[in-house]
């Protein structure tokens, strides 16, 4: 997740929206470093605090979401098809690999992108062994051009010499950010259909909805009306359990993504493993678990930092508990919502400095993917200015272009209005900070995600059995 509460959703009762500042925001706010019209700013602690994240050059190529062929939207329907739940399709071809299984866990490790696996491996031997075993998995993978491919050819091999050739991967939806991914997994449909289209979006009344800080306004059943896969599985008679933090119980995001499941609280990694195992031992069914610590460490300290390495050890403890505790007939699929990349000072633009705020009435999204809401008559000038200032560091699209290219899947007219008139996809290691438009903390993180690079879009699909 990105933002001031990078560790996850907040409980009901927290603020879910806020006013959009007047044009330009607090443009007089001094920059931490950098100068000139680009408005470059430093991460908290300065550029020296940004560790090496080990990403190869090919991790920065664009990857298109493989909706209907190998994306996060296809995961739970495929799992439910293996469990015999009517109306579900095994798009990922899981049946052969899960033959004889009648209870399945799905564990989502927030921020564990496929390109983070080689960096985590020295601190996570169980994870490393699962990655090695995944080379023989007969499911869906993502080829370098982003299209679905059989694992026999074209699978992504993230990360140089330490990579795992043949690793089964999926793509996130777009944007590659936690609220979008959680609801995409939970509903089994692309973002354009379920309507959770960014970290923050602009509501019809002009207020900003932060999907992480979302209680019950707007009503999550109306904002996200698609029945979840968990609801459908429960209605078909399957036992369905959600294992997650007490902090998230009843939040708007949890209701939008996971309604229909029995909520089992687990407030740390060992508890996640213990509660998932308890539910799997109880009998056939579906168990979904969520663990946020790796993502939080990446945002706050950087991918590859000591804090991130410690969080990777914590992930491995969960996997080790699961691997040694699974009952007969059980399996656990391990995946993520997105990857991450570290952003140095020279990659940070601030729209509070220079001309980037001109013509704007609202700014939403997040630093790697910006949604720009523009004043009447200012659209062409805004697009021209952003293209000139950001140059090769971003792709600047009209909303209709982004929708037509298929980044969100099919988008209803009502949902389209949640996207800004201009969509900015950052490239390389660039971000656009929005000082005065969002909390300062959002621009002080070390690692980010949300855009369409392979590092952000590609997530693993591992099996514990």
C-alpha cells in the first residue's frame, strides 16, 4: 500500500474522505531538496537512505494486465472451480496441480512481487524452496509482453542470476495498488467492473475517497456492488474464512473485497498461519489470509533495507508454519497484490512547484499513478504541460485513452467518472508527489508501486502442499 497508513485499511470510524484543496494547493511550501520547474523532492532521510532493491533493467518494461488469462482476477474463481463450486472457471489450470485437494488456502503477502523474490531468498529459505518447486507448476504464467502463456515457454524470470526460471506468475490489475488488487481478487473481475479504481479517487461531490481510510461513507455495497467470490462460495454451501488483522474488520475496503466470509482475527504473522491452519483442519472449504508487514517495511525503509529483510524472515515463518502444519487434502496458494521499487531523490517531482498544478481542481491516485481532475477548458494545456515537464519519466494519457487501451478492463460510465480526466503512469523510478493535496507522508516513503512496470505488476503464484 502507499500512503500515510501504509500498513493497511483503518477501522470504521476513521475519516474516509477530505476536501480537495484550491488550485495549486500549498504551493508556497518549501521543497526538501531540488530546484527548478520540475519540483524534485527527497525521500525522508535524503537520497542516502534509499537502499538498492536489486531490480534488473527489464523490471522496468511495461506489463499489461492479463485479465481473463492470468491475472489476480482469475485466482479465486480458479480455486473455487477446483473446489467444485458452480459457475466458476479454472482459467489458471489449477486442477491438475491440486488433484485430491478439498480445502484450499490463499495467502496474500502484501508487497511480495515476483521481482522481490531473489532479494528475499537469502532470508527466507522456505520461500526460496517454493520458488524452485514452482518451475514445474502447470498453471498460467505471464510472458515478457504481458500476455498469458503456458509455463512451458515465456514465463517471467525475475531478477538476474538469482531468478527462478519457469516461476508461475500472475499480473496485478491496474493500478497496481492494494485497494485495487484486494477487490480485484475478491470479486474475480477487473477494476473497471468493480469500481475500486485507485488508492484515492474523487467522489461525485468533489471530496476524495481514500480506499484505505474508508469506513462506511460511501456505502461499500453501493460503491462496489459486485458480489464477491467469497459470497458466491458461501452461498453455494462452502465454508469460507477470512484471516486478517482486527484493525481491518468491518472497514469499507474489507466489506468491498471480502464480504461473505467468516472473519477470523489474526494480528501478526504466526497468528495468520495458525488461524489459516485451524480453518483448513476444520474441514473442506476456502480460507483467505492477508499479511501486510513486508509492504509496510518497503514503503517506510525501502526494499532491501534491514527492516525489509526482517519482514521477509517473518513471511518465511508463516510459510514454514503452513508447510509443516497442513492437514491431508489441503493446499495453500501464495501470491501478492503488487511489487515495489525504491525511488531516489532525483526521481521525485512535486506538483506544488512549477507549472504542474496549473489548471487542476483535484489530484487523486498516488505518486506512481496520478489522476488529474482539470478545470473546464484546461484539459489540453494540462496534458501538454505534464508531458513537457515529466518527459520520459511518465506516460500522460487522456482518460478515454487509458480506458480504450484496456488498462482497467471494461469500465462502466458511472465508474469512469472516478478516474481523472488525465491519467499519469510514471516510468522508471519516478513519482509525482502532491504536496498540499495529500498528507506529506505520502511523498516521504522510500518504496512505491501503482504503475505498470513489471516490477510492480508481476506477482508470484506459489503452492504449499
